[in-house]
C-alpha cells in the first residue's frame, strides 16, 4: 500500500522449482530403481549395469545413477512381496 492508500502489487522476479516437486521426482526415481531391481533380480540387474558401465560417457553416467544402493535394495525387498 502506498502513501495514497492504493494497493499496489509488485511482481516477484525469482522463479524457483518447488521443493516438494523435486522431492517427488527423487522419490519416484528411487521407487523406479527399486521396482526394476525387484522385477529383474540381482544378477540380471548387475549384468545390465555392467553393460552400461562399458558404454559411452552418457551410459556410464546412467550406470552410476542406476547402481544399487541401500535405499534401492530396501525398496526392492518391499516390492518383491507385491511382485512375486
């Protein structure tokens, strides 16, 4: 509100990605990895990652992102109860 009593709206110049959206995408990625690990099995999943790791730079980055971690194995063990 300015001195004359007029309500003015000032635009915000900051554009940001909401944290909840980023967290949702990250959780979805881990659930995807866990379900893929549960569906393929440990040995087939490791073979697929080995093939990716021997590929191009982009494939190596994908292999690094898709490697099995404790959260992925936990989600996979929970998903196996529904898949099997």
